[in-house]
C-alpha cells in the first residue's frame, strides 16, 4: 500500500476530527447525565425503592424551592418551606400546582439538590417528577415527594458538613402526548354522553 500524499492525509485527518467531534457532541448529554447520577455532581439525586433501614440521631434541614420555566403559565409552589429530619428518616413534602388558564397544560419537572455534593445522598422514594403531569383548566393539585437523606453522608469528606439541603424543582411546559390527547377526547365524549 502506497503512502497518502500530504493533501489527502490532511483531508483524511480533518474528516476524522469532524467525525470524532460529532460523536463526542452526540454522547455528551448521556455521559454527563450518567456522571451526575453516579457522583451526585450537579445536584442529581438517587431513586430508592424503600426508605433507609438506618436512622441516625443527627438531623439535617431540608428546604424546598419551586420555579417555572419562562412562559409556563402554571402557578407552582412548595406547601412547606423546610423540614428537619434525622438522617435516614423518611420525609414527605408536598408541592402545589395550579393551571389558571382555559386550556389543558402538560408539564414535566426537572430538579436538583444543593449543595451539589449532597445529591448523591438525597434519595427519592416516590415523586411527582417521575411522571409528566396534566392539569385541566382551573385545576389545582397537591403533588407529593417522599425521600430520605442517606446516613452515609456522614462518611463523605465534603458532604458531611452540610447543615441543610435544598430541593429545587422547575416545571416546563411540554406538548400533550398522544395518551393525554386520547384521555381528553374520552373525557369530552363521556361529558357529551352524560348531558
């Protein structure tokens, strides 16, 4: 096999760089998400099937925060601003969402925990953020989140000094899914039949 001439070699290297950069861009979001879930960086939390089996006497304060993406017409707020729990103790908090418009609106919640290092030890057992939400015109709902702070936080050189953790949610409007549309059409048909 004869060697490439310099022009072809440069062109081949440029193509290789473009392909590599494209692959890295494509993989960056899933890799970053995986990294955050494994390390707790960026305030990612854990999901647990059940509460902790260990409960310590040491307490931590959990604060609750709520916001809306720009243009999201709902009203959204925590029903409690903070609670104090023992490490490993299960907590139950509620957020309230209200759709003041005259149309059905679907939303999904993103979340994070601060300080970032504590995210690795904040475990949600059940959360409204696990599913997309649909609020009808004028509908107000209470949305629960059950969680605990893993007692292992006391063994983390950085996170063990956290005296409080803030759990923040931001709701984003999404397009109505086919399933949501079907539910709305069924409800409309049922209402028409009842009249």
